[in-house]
């Protein structure tokens, strides 16, 4: 049984805690947050307000870091230096130097380390990579990806609003789509971005040129109360694959509308490996298996994370 501890019981912990509690070969034995009230919603026996005390009083196989962005590297290093494998929320860090330090520590301590870049484990996005790799609908020609919403709550100590702590919209929101692009298609040949950054809102538009195809992206923290929406349209030679209004549809050139994830979908389902719809469970299950079976963490690698950070740092 894998023994798991989690630190940081803010928003994203609401996805991580249930995922750990679903696993029959892992036990979330302790959680930690400096705000005791944030831990009240979780049925976990041991609750701590001090991370060092939690580490001292328990033996862990895995620590899950769900803290604000600027604390990811510090707490991951503290756990790995105790010989504990670590999965941390995105982004890995705000600077490239921390990436080298984290991976060097993991290698030296002989532990596993992974950043939870959830789109690499998200069924709709996974299907795009399968279609692209297989060439089922011909070559990719263009794409549009979006991740739009209003300014988030300030979080603990208003950290979201401080560029030096959150990195603002490039590191908190656009990172999802950029990470998927580099994971699925490699590094772009060139890119151009435009940004409206103000104290009360932030908007980013980026065009990525891959030579044979191009991808336009949008990310927003609007001042207006705009409902959050994420999606995409990928134009292949023989089909358009679209995630719109939370539903994925393949529109092929024969006039078919294929919905691979609907309950009554049968057509072409066997052509694809359809993962679970819970990307947060998928990513933590993958990492747990890497720890349990001593497998290399290949799906989220150091080089691609560095490539993402290099581009994001140019958008500051």
C-alpha cells in the first residue's frame, strides 16, 4: 500500500484528494495546510499545520504538493531530500534554474518526480495526439485553442494577483495549452504573442508556427464576470475535431458527426484508446504506478518542461 501525504488544501486539492481516495493500492494518510479550516472538508485522519511535523511523524512513499506556484519547488525539494517521491501541481516553477535543481535532487535521492500537467492525461486532448500520430484524418493544417474566464480569487495571501508569485496568466492558465502543444507536436519553429496586462485583468493571444501547420491560442482573466470555457478546433485534411461546450465531436469529410465519448457512440470507437475522463485521477494513477513498479516517469519529462518555461518567461 502506497502511503501518500498532501500539502496545500486550496482549490486544486478538491481534485487530488478524491483521486487518491479512489485508489485501492494507495492511502492518503495525512494532509497539511496552514489554515486548519481548509482541511475540515476532507475525511483524512491526520491533519497538520506544519509540514516538517507531518514528515517527522509519518512514513511516506509519495508527497503531493498542491501549494501556490511559488512554493512548488521549495516543498518538492524538502520532501525529496527526505527520500520521498513527489508529484507537484503545475507549473514546475517560475524559473528554469529550479527545474535543474529538482531533477538533480530526484536523481541523487533515487526518487520519482513528476509535474501534474493534466492535459497530457485528459481524454479529449489525448485523442488529438492519437489522431495526429496515426494520420487517420491526414495532416494537421491548423488549430485554435482557448482557455477563457474571469480573474480568479486571490487565494492565500492574494498570491494570484502578484506576478512574482503566480506568473499571472502565462504560468497559471496558458501553460496548459502550451504544455500540450509541446508534448504532442514538439517545439514550434516560431511564435508571436500579444498581451493586454492590467492590474485588474490579463489577456494573452499567441500564434505558434510549426511550418506545415499553425496554432492560435487565447487565455484570459477578464475583469468582467465571464464564465470559464476551454476548448479547441483542430483542422485536419479529412476532418475537424472540436471540443466545444464540453463535448468533443469529429466532423469528417463524409458528413459524419462522431462523438467518441458519448454513451451511445459506436462508430470508430475501436480506432482509439479512450482513457478515463478524469484527468486528475489519470495523472496521479500514472505517477503512483511509476512509484509502485519503479518505472521511469516518461510522460512528463524535464526537456519538455524546460521548453515550456523558456517560452513562458519571454511572455512576462
